[in-house]
C-alpha cells in the first residue's frame, strides 16, 4: 500500500512551505506523487525518480575522467586535503540541515577553514545594511493576518517563490484580513513588468539603477518634503499618492529581492528601504522582509551567528578566533585574489553562480564537493562525494526567510549505500582528528 | 564515576543554614554524599568559599532575538575574543557572547544553571538549537505567553481550566519550563504600533486588560502546580514614574497562594525590577523609587524579584516588549531590529550605552543596587542583569563586589560625571549595608533554586543533592574589592554533576549539560484541541504537525513530570 507523508517541508526556496503531502511506495523507495507543492518544489521531489543518480564517490583522474572510489577513500582524501591546507574555503551550506552545518563548523575550527554561504552572492548586502541600520520585521503569518499594504520591490515571487503570494502575502484570508486579496493593496516596484507586476494593483516602473533615488523620494514624501518632478522615471505625483496610501494602511510590508541587493547601490538600497520602513512606523505599522532564496541559506546564517557571531564569510583560519570582513573573508574575493589553498563545497553550486574569474582560480586548487547531484562544481572537483538529498531522503532543521525554524522530513530512503551530509561530515571530522593526532 | 572530598572550605549554604562554617563536602557519582571513601580525590579548599553552583533566573542567552543581537552587531566581537583553550571552542562577543562563550563564562563564575527568559513559542526550535550548543550549564526556557491569542480568549471568557490545558500543551510543544509574561497586552497592541502602559489599558480588539491577563495566568499557573510561578516583565518598563504601575501589578498577587509540590512559595516572580522602580515624570526629574517598591516586596511573602543591575557598559538591549525597543530607539537612534511573531509575541533589539557620564545611567545603576540592599529577604531577591539588557551577565563579579563593599560603591559614585545629581536622586550613598557571602549565596543559589521549584536537588549542598559546586578563592575576610571581583569571576573549581569542569578559571571539561522542561498531564480537553487545530489551519503560517520541538532537541533532557488531572 502506498502511504502518504503529511506536513512535509519543501526543500527548495526560502518560502519553506510545510504543507506538502507526498505519496510514497510501501517499500519507502519511490515517490509516487507530490501534493500542494508548486512546480519547482514538486520537481525537487520528483528528481529522485530520475535515472543516473551518482551513488558512489568519484575521483578525477589525470585524463579528466572520473573513477568510482569508496567513501573511505573519499573521506581520507578530503581530510588530508583539509589538514594540509592552511586556509580552506568551505562554501555552500544553503541546501543542507543546521545539524550538518554544525559538524562542518567543527571541522573548520580544527583545520582553519573559512565558512561562507550563498548570502555572499545574494542577500549579503541586506545583512550588511541590517548591521548598519537594524530591521523592523515580522513573521510571514503576521502578513497573512494583518497586512493591508504589500510592496514587492525588486523581487519576483511569481517565479522565484511561487507559493509566497498564496500562502502569505496576497491572497490568504487571515484573522484581521477576512477579505483576503480584496482587502489588500498590492504594489510592485521593478524595472521590468514581471509576472508579479501583473498581480499588483499598482505597478511602478523604476528606471534601472534608480531604486535608491526612488526610495529616497518615498522617505521625503513620507515626511512631506518637496520632490523633483520625476524620480527614476516615476512622476512625483505618483510617489506622493502611493506614500499617502501606505500611510492610510493599518499594516504595511516591503518584500525585496535581488533587484535591490544586486543593482547599483546594493547595501545602500537596502539601508534606505529599511530606513523608509522605520520612518513609516511613525504613521502606521510597517515591516520589511528579505526574500531569501535557497531554502536554508537563512539557517546557515543563524548557526554561524550563534556559534561565531557573524552571519556569513566567517574566517576561522586563525584557529583561536573568528574574523569577518566583507570584501576580505568573502568567497569571491578570496578566490579571485588566490588566497585559499583548497576548496570544500557542500550543498550549493558555486560553479553555476560565481564569477568566472573566481571559478578559474578555484579550479586550480584541490577541491572536494559534497552534493547529491552532478553539477557545474562537481565537474571541476578532484573528488565528488554524493549524498542523500536533505529534506527528501533525510531530515534536519531549516530556517524560513523570516527566520522561523521548521523541520524538514525524510520521505523516502536514499539509494542504497548513500550516506547523508551529517554522516559524511562526521566521518571527515573523525578522520581529521585522527590525522591531527598522528601529526 | 569519580569520588571527591572537598576539605577545609568555608561553606555557605542558606538552604541548610550553614554560614561560613568549615565543612567537608563529599561527592560521589554526581551527587553530594554523607562521606567519602579513602579512595576519593581530595580537593583542598582551605581559605576558600564553597557554595552550590549558582542559578541564573533570568537571562537572554539563546534564541532568535539573541542571535539578531549577535549577527547585527559585528562590532560587539571587536576586542572580545578569547584565546582558545585546549579543549574549548572558539569564543567571541561581549554583550551577546556566542553560545560557546556563554556556557564557558557562566561556568567560570560558578554558575551551573541558566534560564532563558523569553522563548517565542514559534521559534522554540531555534532556542533549543542554541541551548543544545551551549556547553556545561543546564538550561531551561520560558515560553512567552502574556500576549498569546489563545490565552487572551480563554481568560477573557474566564476559562482557566481551558487556558491551563493550552499552557500544558504549549509547554510540551516547546519543551518549555513555565509561564513568562512580557508587557501583557502591550506587545499585542504593538502589532498595530500601539501599547498598554497601565494594567487597565484595554488590549486592542481582544477586549481584555493586562490586569486580567496577569491574574488569569497566576490562576492558570497554580491550577497546573508548575515548579516556577508566573514570571513577569511588567507594563511600562523603563519609563519615568512607572513605579506606580509596578506596585499595581505586584498587588495582583495578593490573595493568591502557591499550590505545588516543589516547595515554591511565591505566586509571582517580578523580573528586572530596576527597570520598574522609577520616579519622576521625565528624564530631568527622574529618581529612584527602589525604597517604595522594596517596602512592598519585603512585606509580601508570595512575591520574588530579581534586580536587573545596570553594569555601566555598552550593551545590547533585547526584549519581547516590542514597543519599548521602538521607544528606546527614538531616544538613542541606534539601530533598531524588531520581529513581530504571529498570534504570540514580538521582540525588539537596540544597542545601548550605559555611560557613567550620563546622569540617568548613574541613577539606574544606583536603583539596581538599592533593590538588593533594601531587601529584607535575600531568599526572595535575586541578582540579575537581565542579561544583556542592563549589562552582560559576565559582570556578576563586579555587581557582587558593589553589593559586598561600600567602598566599591563609593568609588563608583565618585567616578560619575554627575555624582551629586545621582546622589540626590537616590539613596545609595547613604546605605552602609554590605552583603555577606551567606546573603550572596541566598540571592544566587538557594533563593533562585527555590523560586524555580528546584530546591530539592539544586542550589544547596546537602547530601543527596546534585553535585554542582563552586569553590572560590575568597571568604568573608576578603574585603579588597578587586580581590572579590577576581575570585568571583574565576572559580578555583567548578563541579558540574560531580565532575570538575573548571579549574582555576580554566575550562577543563565540556560537561554534560541538561535541558530542563516541564511535562504536565491534564484532562483530555476537546475544546482546546479543537481551538489549536482551527488556529493552525486558519492563522498560523506553519502546520500544527511541524510546531512540536522533538525531544531530540533537548540534550540529556531533565523532564519534570506533573499530574494536574486531580
Ligand atoms: S514556493 Fe518554494 S518552498 Fe513552496 S513549494 Fe514552491 S519551491 Fe517549495
Ligand atoms: Zn529580560
């Protein structure tokens, strides 16, 4: 009899929907159907069915081909690489559990690694802004229950976080929002007319690179100050009108994404968006939330913070204290300046996301990648260690974009013989300890 | 397990009335025993003070707002990293230390237990993840319930039994220890940008007052017979003139008696009272009302308090009192973080500098000390800094020094930029009292243990009790303030569960920490379970099935099981 696993958390995006229902075969080996997930979320579960899954560690040969090796060999290679290297970039972590991260950090403390996560090329600028000006925020349930003014700025949940709008931000009816969508005014600010803009009541097309100016105009308008006729292509009348509407709301929220974090101004864009939010609290209730991408990139920031006090780019290479300096201890900078001796990647694909110069530098260093699948990064690695998919074939804690922790579940068995991240990391840690004792 | 004999020390144990007499203490298999065999390792405690491990009754050391404080203040790490020891993890941070540093620092001061004072239920898993990673010390966490929608609805309808069933369910879900109330009603109002500043301000929409919430929760607590009483952070925290609200709140305890099997006598623990003992009506005529407040507390046997001592440091304030943090940000304009939590609570974070050059900070410093010095019953008055709100817990050695030495206080008063104004607005300069080690032991060991319902096994040194023991390089003869501070900050020995974890201020063993939580059995309650189901379906953003914190998150859990079905 196939069985249904309920309350399953989707390990794909930062929305971290936890209402999935997955039907699995009675031998626990096959996913038969996925209910409630969006297309990209369902795809992640259905991926397990595809043939050609790597089930053994692989080592690159001089001729460029890969040869299967045992876990023991792979773990020994990794441990030796880590012990030898004085500075290892240990990057990724966004698609694994907090428990696995914790073990990884212990390894990093031993061998002098630099632990960095995807925020480094994503919401790192948001984190910097928050370190400068703080952040008034709330959980996503607050939006559902109270928000009547919702702004999407430089983000496109229709594609990147597909169920965000139906679960939290546009459509749901909550305690004080019984009219659902009808009771909310939705705004979208973007340089393109996105699919999210289509659902908005008001679309504000800002000229590319003018987000800072426009947010500045919002702040000025909120304080009743004068504006030039046009700001980043938006007429001042529009700005006054929108800000007035926001003020008459009972509870407003700004969701923002890469359109703010990675365009001209970067952390300054977030800084002023937060400052505008703070100002609005003089008139009504207002909050702001970052649309975090990978399902557990937030968790990596949390674990790093409670263990070392910094949310990403944590340099433990001094062995006795943690350091953090954006531009200095951040992955891309370390790689492009050739400052690390080895690379250890886990649960993310920098090969697909980092600038080419950084990956060229990386490809010249001893590299181990731990990932369930073959990806751009595994192909430039010396060793690829395949593992069970976290959130599908093994569980563990994850943090949603609003920092709410939710458990991911194991719904099916991993392919025979495949270890989990936690198991592989524990074995690496043990081997590192052994090697260091011997030395 | 090993056996120890601690010889020749001066023992301070108010739970047995032992005041500085020489006693040998024997330890076997993690417990204190009557006598040791000849094979026991002898620890020479000559000239040293021997006390039970201390219990922290109120600190913010684990969870979402603490972690915001950590990561949004990289500057807090500057100059505050320890060189790493042999068997320890990397340590960092000053006002909001990392989990590793938190455990080690408590242990170095002789603490073996700490209560995380505000756990937002929706974030309970996060709180427990941090507790899990904090070495050596035992911990527990109080879920914040004073603005919870279920609770407000039950209490409004006078359904104490339903509220009790809900609280029992919540404690099990969150692996929580008791009932924490923060700015009752005011934090819910804050979700609309409003507040409740007196105990009679109605909560928007919910049509209930803070006074009704507090009374209802006291009844709920005693209905369940929890080991701890309600633990309250009152309305109007931090505002000039708030002592009247404080007295109004404390009076709500009148007529209630503690019902429990743990020997706990109080029905209300009023926390960080320093922030609630303010006179004047603006920052210009701001003054101490510690005497008025303590006169009342001294008379009321069923109240306990902790001080919330200002340590005169740069620190990071954080509280579930969302509107207060917004107000504070308006005063100092430093970076403001806030999180409102659906159906439950909120939290704010703002850095703060308690400068000896600012009159108000000097007065706050004085008020905290006055509370302890005016106390007639050290068993009901506990020392805290409401870490990190009035200062980091790592300043306990300095606070103890101020309390034990008039000279240390006078030196500090002299060092204030506005000494005269501080002296005018307070009574601290005219107080001669110097607390004894026996009184300090009551305020940090026996007292908090009793208030938490843990006095059977913790906070004392009687045979049969847990072998959590701190040995300090000082005694009642020690008068030099610097010597007191140094000794209290670096235990000669710390035994945790009968094992030596700290030696001469150096961590030598990671210990085996326990997470304490309370599991109450109540009568099956269909109504409450129906309400839970409905609220999760309609209003929460997570599924009911994912709310529970599994027991695997509570390392070596110490479950206090209760039966409230009779
Ligand atoms: S919105 Fe994100 S978390 Fe939710 S089902 Fe889709 S991919 Fe998964
Ligand atoms: Zn507190």
